[in-house]
């Protein structure tokens, strides 16, 4: 394991690699969720290396974890910024020419956008409960998260991973999506543009909902798409259903011939 600092769209970001990035081999790039960062993956990167034999890279997006603190509040356009120019800077810095993306929740949506924007590099996308579409179920779940942040223990739990970034990070995420108007936000065009294989895993008990995102992928996707639904699993199948998650990733790699 090796830690790195690099610059993407003029912001300092922190990254961690497990193994050596080889331009001739695919690198699995992990994109974390809306309240997460590299440390919240726990031991999943090591498990992916063991299961696949490939190099894994995870990075803290702008305003998260060990990366530079966000200087201001951001709107919903941050997903396009993160998947476009910021992701291009990451690929260039590490010399990644072939990538398989592993995205959770918000990071899953960013992974889909990145696949649409960087088709020559992204060879496959593995998604855990991707929030590619927003419905009222998700908005209501975010309202509950907001209450837990203000009066519960959520702020303290997040601070362990994000430190001084915590308050601005949460308000950027909360402000972007805890709004009934967010249900009109659409990735339909970008989903339709993805050509590489995509595998998506959903938990039937996901407190942020799953129906809108699964429908968006199924109805708009023109790629080779596999959707899996797990009963009695919530918003973190990569921790609660580790074997199923790794098997889905290995199946995706087989489909991409990586």
C-alpha cells in the first residue's frame, strides 16, 4: 500500500494504491460514496487485490478525507466536474490507460458519467447501489441523515474519517440532493452513451431507495448490463455482502476480458 498526493483541477487530492500501476494492465479505480472516503472502504481494496490480482487505486474526492478542503458549497454539477476534468487529471497523473471502475452510491453515479466521458480508457463499471436517479425516497432518507448530523452521532462518526472537512463535505452532499427538485435531475443521456459492460448490485432494504436507479440503468442503457438484487441488504452491500460483491466484480472482469 502506498499513499499519494496529486492535483486535479488545481485541488490537492489524496490517493492510495495497492500494487503498482502498470499502463499495460487494467487498474481498478474505486470511487467512494457521498459521505465516504478511502478509509471507509475498510479492507475492501485488499480483498479486491486478492480476488482479482489487479492493482487498486482509491482516492478522496475534493473536500473529502485527506484531500483539500472545499472552499465553498457546490451544486449538483459536481458530478460532472468529478467525472470529467478531475478524473482526466487522475488518469494522467498515474498513467492509467486501462481502467475498471468500482463505484458506491454517489461514486457509482460518477463512475457511470466517467465511463461516458472516457470511453477509450474505461473498460468496465462495477456499481454498488449507484444513485444514478433520484426519487422522493432518497430525498426523505437524506432528510433523516441531516437530522442525525445535527442532533445525532453522525457528525462524530464522519469526523473520524474526514476531520476538518466534515461540515463542508456534509453540507455539499446534503445541499445538492436533499431537495424535492433533485428528482428532475437526469443522467439518461450519459447512461445511453456508455458502451462498456456494466454490473450493478442493489440491496432491497437500501434506505436511500433503489427502484429509480435500477430503472434508469435498465431503461436507458445500451451497454451489456447485469443487474443483481440482494434481499435483506441495505446501502452497503460491499461490506454486508462481500462475497456477492467480489463475485460480481470478477464476473465483470471476465466480461471485459481483463
